[in-house]
C-alpha cells in the first residue's frame, strides 16, 4: 500500500485528536475538585440517552413527515431552516429559560432572550420563505419558457 500525503495528514490529525482527548480525560480525572467526574459522567450518559431516545426518533419522524408534506425542490430549504432553528433554540436554551439568573441581580441575564430568539427564528424562516419563493418563481419561469410541442 502506497503512503500518500493525505493519508499521512489524516494519521497526524487522528494522533493529535487522540492526544487532546487524552489530555482532557487526564484533567477530568486528576482535578476532581474542579471537574466533578461523577457529575460529568452523569451528564455524558444523560446526553447519549437523550440523543438516542429522543433526538434521533424525533428527527426521523420529522424527516418522514417532510417527505410526505413538502415537495422535493423546497424540502432542503425547510430542512435547513429546521436545523438552524433547532440549533439556535438549543444553544440559547439557558438564556431564554433564565437559567443562572438571580432575582436580586438583574444584570446577570439583562436582555429579553425569549423575544430575541423569536426575532432570530423569524429571520431564519423569512429567509427560508424567500428562498422557496425564488425557487418557485424559477420553476414557473422554466415551465413557461418550455417550447410548445402541440
């Protein structure tokens, strides 16, 4: 088997990734007061279970519904908008749910995060709607410019 530069690079990147992973695990296990390994393990196992028992089935059902409800030229746009919406909502969950805030210190979470999330999601779906409209107009134009064979 011939060694190519891409294969060498892939091996070096894999080795670097494993080294960083090992360093992180070492830090997790040796700095127990700061990292709380048992709590970290509980979060890791909980995350895996939520992913496998909730996120994957929901994604599969939504994907199945999209194939039934949304026509092929527009399905990718809707899928992309759903993906961005879910990622933004999940990443901002602690903020719009108010986690980490304190009633006696309003500067901890000073912004209306729920409203701001709604604005971002509105912009995402407005962009998706505009893209769908452009695709529909192009498809209509293509159909209208097709030569008449009758």
